[in-house]
């Protein structure tokens, strides 16, 4: 889809009621479904983080950026995710957290990003993070500068591919709590996106599809 066409739908996206858990559960491993209930994590004092779901044009075509994280001793090692991270005291809002982390991880200036709206928060049990996603756009293709300490690769996902239901699969994954666990995932080219990022993608996808009708 042309980026000039995509941005025409932003007002419709803004006016929609988010599908929230209804969308999250579609891409949740069965073992994680109960953690989507706010009562599950309200007493766990989760750490707060924010991520940016950033759309931008490449040669006029709408794309969404994802990152592949470096390998490290942790539960999210080498996973594909949105740019983002933990809230810090200097962040005035969670949108500021998402903007700061996006700049630190992939080099896109906060001034270049128009933050459109927040999406539904999601709890990640293995790391005890409560993640707040934000939808953002840049009018021009960003001059990405991935931080090699955190990011091993950038993934530029075309919107048309993202909206194609054929990229939703069930696949076996080794997780922090099980081996060869069958999970729902987005699969495109050699990339497999599952877990919390897939759940956030599910809400984003459903919201955009409704806006396009």
C-alpha cells in the first residue's frame, strides 16, 4: 500500500475501539492466555516499558520496522520485537519512553516521529514487564542507525505482507518455560515473530483491517 494512502486511514484508526485481549489471545501461546487478564499481574509489581510500532515509506510503499535483538543472557535473546525498552525516570510519559528507546536502538530521532496513539498494554510473564505499545509514523523514510550493542538486524515489513493472513502459522518454539512448544506466530521470509510481539501485532493488524473496510 502506498504510504500516502495509508495515512488517510489514520483518523479512522484513531476513532476505533481497540480489540485488546480479543486480538492478543489469537496469537498467544495457550500457556500465556491467563496472563492477559489484568488481575493476573496486578500484584506482581511489573516493570514498565514502552515500544514503538513505527510505519514509514520506502520508495513510497508503507513499511513497519521490527528489530532482531542481539544474543545475550536473558529471556528475550535473539528475538524479533519492536524497538523499545524500560521506562526511565527522565521520561515524562510512556510515549517519551518509546521515542527515546527507538532513538537509542535504531537511531530515529524523536522529532521525526508523529506519535498517533497508544495501543493496549500487554504483560510478559517471563521478564515481568508490562509493555505499552505506541503507533507512530514518519513522513519520510528514516535514516536508520541500528545500535550494534542491541540490534543485530532491522526488518522492514511491508504493510501488504503484514495484512496477509497467510503469514500466520503454528510453529514449534523453545521458550523460557518449555521446549518445542507449539505457538501461533507471524512467519515471513526467514523471520518468525511470536509471543508478546505477535500479540501486539495482532491488535495492530485487526485495527488497521477494520479501518480499511
